[in-house]
């Protein structure tokens, strides 16, 4: 008999009822160090006072009006994002999945309006994850994502991640854009090297196609810059954002240059909830904190501390772990044992991590994690590894 909640998740036997900073409290009272942050969503941890205040104040004033009217909080957040990034304009969504849908539409509409309606193909890469909508699974292309959901949305060319020669060869007269995550999240915390990201930007300029970046998981301070592509010194034409931008409130966005967004005129796209007063009030509070250079500098400092300790952990348990990779506070430990066993062992020592592809355990702690909590977290992971190695 089917459960009242559609059984599409293989849930851990844990029920959290409260959060405090970097900690989650289980229904039985146990306190877990949260190195998952709701899969990189709770950028400022749980119940951050600035976010709580912003949400409560807005909730007592106005929740929702729809995009039929001007929304001051939406305008304020858009202005902050435009000031802080490459973008000239922003469309707000509810999620990264919804952001992917618009990014695909925007790229295709761009070429349609320029008199090239045949330019619809978007190049994507193995190991990618762009959400679970029809466009998102078609973009990723993996059997795990697409099996049983055909016919798939056409217009995606799937290439092996890291095969540079194949990219240039795959660009044809019908290619509209390249879409890539600067750091693959679900794919196993695999960063694209800065020189490769620069190469993609140069290639897109040379071939006159658009560059779409998916920074849903790696953006909003996660890598120590406001957005991960900043490390490479490049700018995309279109960028997908979500997760951390709402600090736990469902919020996403598509950022774009004026040129790339030129085809998206009144009536071409919409969202009932996207950019509502509640979400944007929280988003403004998040950005005011995360975009501060001093905050980002501290993220980088803490990232170095965490990575150093994780390298020691890998060296201490060579039969359990293989290597550490990632950027900032978006780190992965590739395992020699099943990564799910490491995650489960962590539960036994009250530390939360997240599994990913390529047999990798993700560590995506709140950006506000303290030095003491980093030491405590790695100590708990050490005990979990000891349990497996025994």
C-alpha cells in the first residue's frame, strides 16, 4: 500500500524538529552537527537571527500579491544582485529546477529573436545535475535521471566532462549555448579548473554562442567567492541560482546580461510565487551578510582549515577514503568503501553528511560554521571511519 507521502525518497531514519546554527536536534533530543545544510541551502545555518527577523517582519506585513504588481522586496533583491554580479537583470523563481527551465527558454528565445530559430541545441556534460524537470533531466541525460520518463525534451548534446577537444567539435550551426556547473555537486564535488572555465568562455565568444552557468549549489558564497565563476575571472551570459540565496526559504533566480535576456519580454515567462515578498525579504537579508568581503574571507579561512583536517583524515584511513576535492566549503571525500556506509556511520556519531555520485561524501556545512565546530565535525568523522575500518 502506498504511503500518504509519495515514496520517491530513500529517507534516513532521522526526524529533526529544531535547528540552531550548525546543529540539528532530533525528535529524541540528540544533537547532530550538520555538514549538509539541507544540501547547501542553509548557507547561514539554522534559525539565523537576521533571517528570522526578516521573515517575521515581512510575514506580519504582506506575504503574497503575485507578479501582476510591483513588489518592493523583489526590486531590492534584484538591485543587490545586479550591483554585486555581472548581471543586468534578474528573474526570480521558486527553485533551481525552475531556474533551469527559464535558462533554457532564454537561450533559445535569444536566437529565435535574432532570426536563428534553428539554434536550439545546448551542450551539457556527464555527471551534471540541473534539476528534475523535463528540461533538467534532458540536460543531464543520465539513465538514472531519464529512465521511464521519455520522450525526452530534444536539443541537448551530452559530452564527457573534461574532454576539451570534444566541445569544439560538437559546436554546430544549431548550437545555442553551453551549460555547465563550475563545481559539479550531485556529480561528486568535481570542480572545473579555472583555466577550463576561461577556455569555455573564450570558446563561446569565438563561436558566438551563450555560456550558461548553473551555480545553484556552488553559488552564494559556497566556494569563498559570491559566485564560483569569479575565481576564473570570467562572466557568463546567463546564470542559474537557488539553494543558498534563500537561506532555507524556497527561492531561486536567473541572472542575465541585457543582451542574453533581450527576448524575454512581457508574457514570455512567469511564476506565480517566484519573487514574492516573503522570499525576497529573506534573500535580501542573506545577501547583505554573504556578499560582505569580510564574510567571504572568513569562509575561505575556514575552508582551508576544514580541508587541512580532512586531508589528515584521508591519510589516517587509506582503506576508507581516497581523496578530498572541491572548493571553499563545498568539499567532497571520495571513498574506497561505499559512500552510503560512511554517511550512515556518521549518523551513529551524530554528524550529517550527504552522498553524491562517484562514491563521494559531500560536506556542505553552513558558511557560519565555527573553528571549534569544524574540529568537532572532523573528530566525529574520524570515529565514523574508525567504525568502518574496524
